[in-house]
């Protein structure tokens, strides 16, 4: 069993004006090769206009086991939403 | 599994509510194991599946056919890579999967152990083998494991070109000379039954199905998918004016489906066990490609290290 090149995560901007979105991963010896492999694996039909590659080991992720506690500070702040506020039906543009 | 009652409940609830399970979520070990087996098997099938068609790239009858076949085979390589990448999110490594393929421990679709004897086989493979794969893969776009489902969405978008280019080859042959029609019919005769076997053993002989359905990894049973495939394919064969080699094939008014004859399961199990016409040849080709590519992998790694060292100076 030989050792593999490092793992890279691939992000693609599908068209100008949109965010880069995670599409998958691949193995490559370095960033340049990761970029070229990403082009060949993930954009054979012009699915992208821009690619980001990041070595997977550099990604820090939130812990799903603590998902509830981590995100619940937002739960009791309904006043962050426009629907929290009552305005007369007769008004427009508000 | 018993050790985490809360986690298990949460997992079951998620699956029941049709939510996706993501890589870092807790999951029962048998679920993880089943996925690693299924996804890596699926990846291996894409990779080994390049061999029978690769056999005809240099002999394609025109430049157009050659470019198309090459593009299709490249797509299959891509599918293998999407799927290996999905399997790796479950904690298995690429080396391990490749090793299991080369040692014969891991399986791949039995269909790729049949030889491609004529150009018409390229037509039948695109039409029927990719057609059967699509039947299998469309429901997998909603499979419960997120990375697998997303890989399948990507794959399904690309498969329909595969099936159409195959059918186009068949249409050309079917409208061609007597010899071309005979070649098309011969290919259909050889591939029809192995294609039906692609859906796997009958439901009552497929012990993993129930659990896979419960986990929503699978959405339809093997027999359900096989029936859907037969129903969809018969009119396509009729349009070509080709005969499906099954004397029992008949529309059943009450069932609203085609009835079809018995499958030779002994043949299926022989192929699965490694005794199909091309099993050894396929594995040898994979191993050889891997071994002969070792120096490229080593050179690329050495070059990357050298460049890194230089840039750090
Ligand atoms: Fe494929
Ligand atoms: Fe395909």
C-alpha cells in the first residue's frame, strides 16, 4: 500500500456573482496540481468560472454533537426578524 | 449501538424525517460500514467500467465516435473520483479502498467482467448498462448520506449523455446494412441477461436490502428496479427493431408490467466469485496501471516537496 498525496477540498464559483460552493475533494501533490485536477474532475462541462482548493487539514469545522448549544443563542432573539414588529396594514414600503 | 441511546434516537429520527446524515454526525457502525462498502464498490465499478469501453477507443469508426467515447470514459473516471471522495468522508482512506480492489476483497459491478467483442457493444453498453445504472442511481440522489447523495446528483446529470450516445450508436446500426443489424442484435443477445443481473440478487435472496431500505440508503429493492428497467427498455428495443432474447417476455395487462423469464443466478454468482469471462483480466489491468503509475506519483510528490522547500527558503 503506497501513501497518497494530501487531500484537498474543492470550492467552485459556478458563475460570476455567486458564492464559491463546496463540491467535493480530491488528492494532489500540491496546490497547482489540486487546481488542475479540480478543473478536470469538477468542471468538465464548464460548471465553474473560479476554483478554490484548500488542503483538508486546514479546515476547522463546528462540532455536530454540540450543534444545539452552539447555535441556540440565536433562538430567543425573534426581534432580529422583521416579522417581530407590527406596522399598520395601510402603510406600504415598510 | 447500544451505548448511545440518545444518539441512536436522534439518528433514527433524522432518517425518518428524510433529513440527511453528514460526515461528522453520529451514525451507527453498521450504517457506516454498509455505506463504505456500497460507495467504494460503486466507485470501483466506475473505474473498472472504463476498461471494456477503453478497449474500443482506438478502434472507434469515426473521429466523432472516438471523441464521444473518450469523453464518456473520462466521465466514468470522474464518477469514480466523486465516489471515492464521498467514501473518504466516512473515515476510510483512498489507499485502503484501492488496496481492497486490487486484492480482490472489494467487489465491483459484475457487468464489467464481460468482454466487448464488437463496436455494437459500445452501443449496447451506453444504452443498457448506463441505462440500468441510471435506474439505480436516480433514487440514490435522495439517499440518506449527504455526500453520497450529492455525488449521485452530479453523476446523474452526466449519465444521460452516456445513455443517449449509446442509443444513437444502436439507431445507426439498426438502420444500417444487414451486417450492421446483425451486429447490433448479437450485442443485445450477449448483454441483455448480464444487464438484468446488474440490479443484484432477487429480493428474497438479498439479506442487506431490508436494513438498507430502513436506513434509506436504498429507496427501491433490486426487483423493483429491475422491473422498472425492463418496462422502460422494451419500447426502446422495439423502436430499434431488435429482439430482446427472452421468449417469456410479455406485457402483463393485470400487473401493468412486462413479465420476463428466469435469470441464470448460477452465472451471476460465478461472476461475482471471480469466475466471469474477464474478472482476472480486469483486475490485472487495474493492478498494472497502478504499479506502472507509481513512479509518476512519487515524482510528483518529490517535485512538490522540492518546490515547497524552495519557497520556504
Ligand atoms: Fe458512471
Ligand atoms: Fe456512465
